[in-house]
């Protein structure tokens, strides 16, 4: 499961960077996606007007391209934001480990990290705000599924 998550993140990031690296690729890909979403949304909405404005979407993604090119000129600018993001993830998963260790339930540290990653990813793609309910349910499901592992790290 962790291999699939890492592969999805790496490949998804590479594809996204490739797409936003050129204005023509952005225009082709995101305009296609916007038109297809508008076509899908007409099934649920009366009238023929577009739900997602194609011109505003084009302007948004061209602005994204300009910002991407600005950052790409000096990638060292991302050191501090990368550190803060990694620190936030480390502290968040560490809180989960401390909570599970507090009730002497942890059997495998890797299970907590995988549960945290799966729950964060599902919360990201969830239609509910902040992944409410999805996050907690998946953490419980993954930790329960890995409960049979007997490598204890709590003292």
C-alpha cells in the first residue's frame, strides 16, 4: 500500500509539473477537463450555461504557469517551505503514535505511518470539507487491519 501511495504521489507530481511547464499543454489539458466537467454537470443542472467558466479557468492556469516558471528559476526558494511541510507531517504522525502508545495499543510503527498517509490522501480527495469522517474511518480501518502484527514499540 505504501508503494502505491509513493508511486501515485511521484508520478502525479511529475505529470502535473510537465503539464504546467508549458502554456500550450495547460491550454490543451485543463480546457479539455473543464469542458468535460461542464458537460457532465449539465446532467444535473438545468440550462445550457457553463457551470465552470472556461475563460476564468484559462486565466487561473496561465497564472499558475507563470508562478511555476518563477519558482523554477530559483528552486532554492523552496527549502524553507519544504522543511515546514515535512515538519508538520512529522509532528502530525508523531501525535498519532503518541496517542496510540498512550493506550498501549501500538504493535507496529509502520502501520501508524501508513494509516496516516492513507487517511491524509483520502481526506485530500474527499468531497467532504477537510475529509470529515473519512480521515477517522480510514485511520481506524488501517490500524485495525494491521493489529495482528506483533512488533511492539511502545514502552
